[in-house]
C-alpha cells in the first residue's frame, strides 16, 4: 500500500479534476432511465445528499447494528455484503456515451432514495477513524497512525453498487422509497438466524446440530421460515433461545453475548455444557414427543432460565450445580403450572415467566426432600 501522509491523500488519487466521473451503464428500469455503476465509498461520500422530505429519520438502533457490521470488515477482515444504494439525479450531470461515464460538477449532488442508513453508518465509521487519526497524530503514535490509515484506506476503497434514476420527480422518489421499504417482507424465524452464522449462539446452535449433540432424539427444524414441520420437536430459532437462556438467563431479545466476536475457548466450554444439559433433559424428562408439555417451547425456555439461576449462584457457571438442579425435573408436576386456558391465552412472555416462577418455587420448597445424595448425578 502506498504511504499516506495526510487524510486528504485518502480522498483523492492522481490529479484533481473539475468534475466527478462515474463509469457506468445507462439502461431503463420500470420505464425510467437509470445508471448502474460501482464506485468506491470515497467518491460516494462527496456526491450525495439526503432530502428529509423523501427519507425517514435515522434509527439509532439500525445505525448501531450497521456500524458493528462494518467493523467486521475493518477489524476482523471478514467479507460483508450490502445491497445496492439507489439515488435520484434530479436532472443533474450528464452521461458521455463515448466514454460510458456519468459526470457531475462538484456542486451537483445525487439524492438518496434507498440506503440512507448504510451511508450514514459508513460516514460515522469514517468520522470516528478520522478523529482517532487526529488524536494519534497529536500524541505522535506513529504505529497507531499507520494502522488507522490502513483502515481508512480500506473503508474508502470499499465498493458500493449504485443505481441512479436520472430524471424522476420528488413524487416519484417518495413512491419509490415507499415501495422499496413497504412491499418486500424480511425473512424471519429459522431462516433469519440460520443465515447469520457469525453470531455466538447461532454458531453454537449449528454446532450442536451438526455434531449430533441432540438431533438424534430431539429433531430440530432448520429450514422452515415460520413455525416447524410436523415431524420436528424444536425449531432452530428455539434452540438458540434455549442456549441464551441457559448461559445468560435472558430472553433472546436481551442477549448480550450474541455478538460477532468471541473466544473459541469459551465456545468450546459452552458447547460441552450445552451437550450435557440436553443429555440431562433427555434423562430426566418424559420421552420427547410432540405435544408433551415439558418439551413445549415456553417450558423449555423456562427450564433454561431456571437452570441458569441455579448454575451461576457462585458467580461462574457451575457444571455440578447445573447437574444437581436438573435432578428436580422428574419430580415436577408439569400440569400444575397453568390454570384453565392460561397455557393458550396468556402472552408468550407471561407463559414463560409463570413456568419459570413455578420451577423456582418448587425447587426451593422441595429439592432438599426430593433430591437424595445417593442419586446418580450424571
């Protein structure tokens, strides 16, 4: 990589020009003239504007997720993928047929139709790196400056696919934005988590399935998008919820450790503990059959939350405490958890909470009488 002496060196290469040139191909999309092109982020940063009459406000949560995703590329050198960004030229610029390039004067801008959060995330990362560079320069931290320069260079060189609608009006822009964001349905359930194989608990669940830790007796539906097939007991999504409950004592939506970065040693330890946990489930619960209350989704999550509480009372997850607490399971009266139609009518979180509280109370009241020292601890 060429030596970089200043931030401005990253923005431009070669001699300056009085216009921005974007090599691309002109075509027609939905009856409108469009330009399709690929350009580095460094060039894209300088040519777009956001019209708030067309765009919605930035969602901080979505922005944070995208920033974390970009960091995978910068920090961990992992490949990342983004859909194309759509712009409206509003009549700006001109296309040179001979050179097959679209040219904009420096004062002319493209207006974002779809991709505002992606652009904002890249810009936020850029600004953060620039601030880090300035601090490192003030402190004469030359090695750090070189590291940041390399990250900035990779960020600016990141290729962005773009489509530019050459001459649509503001009304058409708003309709295009609405159609893009309203009509498609995002994937959910099993498919959503199965496709994301970087996150901690997703990887763990996949390994549990691939290494036959539980699927021989607890069939897991991996590929259905919603619900599960009639021949399966668990969904892949439920398996992830259970291991999150077991190791964090939280619902999936509140998981803290389900990130992109983790230690392989911790993954190996948790994988072995999860295998032992499911071994005990098969040992202490009735046979896993469809329709069995102890094997239902809400009860399974409640059991995982309960075992987490008992296994972490000393601070660190304790295998022996987990095994001891699970010996209460054969003594549970599962039909006594819900009254009347509560099992079907209560909200999901309420059903899980009610089952969890029932387990906690029963264990506190009865474990000293029901769990004998001479029992096999597995």
